[in-house]
C-alpha cells in the first residue's frame, strides 16, 4: 500500500490482530478511556456506555445536534412574534422580516395601528381601533354634529312635505288659477328648502370630516384629543373649499352629456338623444369614479399637511398614482361595510316611521298617498334613525380614508419612521403636528419632547442611511415601498 493517504482513502496502520493495538482510526473516531476503578475494555470493543460507533462521516452520538434552521438554540425562547418550531404563522399574518431564526421586532403601534405599510385588514381593523381608543373625539363628535344637522334637516323636510302636500291636494279637475297658485307655492317653498338642505349637508359633512381627520391623525400617534382640540386642527374652510372643487369637477364631467342630450331631445332627434344619454352617462360614471378615486385623499392632505384646496388635489393625485386599484378596492369595501351597518341600524326606525306616518321630502311627490298631511312624529323617528346610523358610520369612513392616506405616505415617503419618533414626544403643538405630516419635513427640525426628525436615528433591523425602499420589519413579504419622490416644487 502507498504511504500517502489519498482523497477518500484510509491511512495505513498496524493490523488489528497485533497485541497492544486498538481499532483503526476509521473504526471509531472516539477516544477510549478506561472506566473509573475498572479494567480497560477488551480488545476490539468500545468503552462501556458508548454504544455502537456511528457510520463513517456522521458525528458521534451524544454530541448536541444543531437546532433546526430558523429555531433558536436549546433553552432559549423564540424571538418576539416568531412562531415556535413546527408551527406555522397564523393565517392571514405576514411572515416575519429577515432570515428565519433571527427575529425582527414587530412594527411599532402607538395608536393601535402598526406603523408600516398596511394591508387591507390593517386598514379596516385600524379604523375601528382608532375609534375605540378615542370614542369622545370620534363617536361623541359625530353624535353632536349629526344631531344638530338631524334637527335642522327634520324641520326642512317637514316644510318640503307641506309644500308637496299643497301641490298634491288639488281637486281632480283644478282650474288654471288653482293650478298656478299651487305650483307657485310649491316652487317658492320646496326648491329653496331643498337647496338649503343640500347646503347644510355639505357644510356639516365638511366640518365632521375635518374634525374626524384631525382626531384620527392624532390617534395614530397614541394621542387622545378633546373635541375643542379637534376643532382647532380641522381647517374647516379649506375642507369646504376642496369639497367644492371636487363637486365642480364632477359637474364638469356630467354637464356636456346633459346639455347634448337636452339639445338633441329639443330638436326631436329622439334616437340620438337616447343613445347619447345612455352611452354618455356610462362614460361619465366611469370617469367620475376614476377622478373621485384619484382625489379621495385630498381631505387628509388639507387637514394633516395644511395644504390649500388646489395643492391638496394635486397631492392626492400624486399619492394615488400607481395605486389606483388598491385605493379604489379598499374604498369600495369600506363603503359596502358602512352601507351594511347603516341599514342594520336604520331599518328598525324606518319600519316604525312607516307605521306612524311620514316620509322623505321626495316621497310625497311620486306617491299616491301624498294627499296625507306629514306627521311630525314620523319625521322625528326617521331623524333619530339617521342620527344613530351616521354617528356610527361617519367615523369609520373617515378612519379608512386617513389610514389609506397614511399607507400611501409610508409606502412612498417612509412616513412611518417620523410618526413613531413623534409618538415618543409629548405635547406636540398644532404647528409641530402639521410639520410632521408636511412632505419633505420628516427629517428636519426638532420638536418638543425629544422628536428630532426621522433622520435622527434608525430602527432595529434598518441600518443608518437605508432608504425607504424595501420591507418593514414584521411587514408582509412583498409589501415594499416605492422610492421617495423628489423635493416638492417651490
């Protein structure tokens, strides 16, 4: 045999049958020690307690096996948020960020909503969480505003019903003078009160939107504010302005279709009028939904960033860019949830109102039972149902919109870092709170309570200087961030 050991060959050694020699090195890699107080083992046998030698290439028994991949060493608990060995992550929960076995801390949630790119469940659950954590500034605020509007709306509806009752209580064959008198009273009463009701609805909803947006934005930081503080940060005039601009844009979409259809109908081109009216209405509806989705984040931009109405529309258009289907889908899902809750809450009141008597301002015009005088009791019951339903649903809609806006900001601009650091500060003033949300200001400035901007420190699992593109610790796999946009134009 050769004196050199080849690749995979065995070293030469004395034969095992010579006295004083033990098994060769390849028989057992373990040292042989005699037992205490006893004689050494006989020739060719391993020491007692060692058992059979392991196959070639495997570690001897008794040596600790390394823990499975992703499992902490023996005696140590798995990292926080990491499932134990043999357990899968809960259904619907994203896998932890980072290599298995090296658990990353969960995303911070000072207000009950994780400050990371949000999933659909995070947004819907987060809206209820924010409401539950600060019911005074959400449900209480909605109840006050909706009660004031409900009382005013019930009085206006009663006047509309009286105007419609005057028109529909004419004799079967009225004279021209009677018809002209009834029509004059109807149009002089019904139309002005209807316009007043829409104006009140517009104003009260703008007030409620602004105050709820400010309260929910503060709630993300874990802060509870009063109704008075919510009024101070509501920016109601700017919210009314942006709502008017959205309304004008929608009217601009529908006006050409209406004008062309009326002109064709006046010219007695019936087929063309019907075709233009049908196809034009479908096209206008699709365009309206598309524009409304692109502008749905303008309200939070006005209240939280302090942007003007026009700048808020541009801001919403920019944030929804590339995420239209996501924003539309979540908004539609939230709308269905709100409608379902409102129906469940309002149906009992509607049943009681129908039994007592009374109806909306439009029912008597088209109903044969319009000759009956309106019932104040029925109107009051209907108003109570509307107040209860709106009190419970308006905060949900506002919460979903705020969380959608925050999610877009975290995905595109890394706002979650600034929000978490600001949550550690106490007593932020209104200007400091607004500067926190303002684009391009997350890494600048120093706020009271220790907040020094998002660039002042780094998160566990995020190295210094790491950009916002990537995945938040504890976030869903594949839920990344888009690169931040450039500085806003001056």
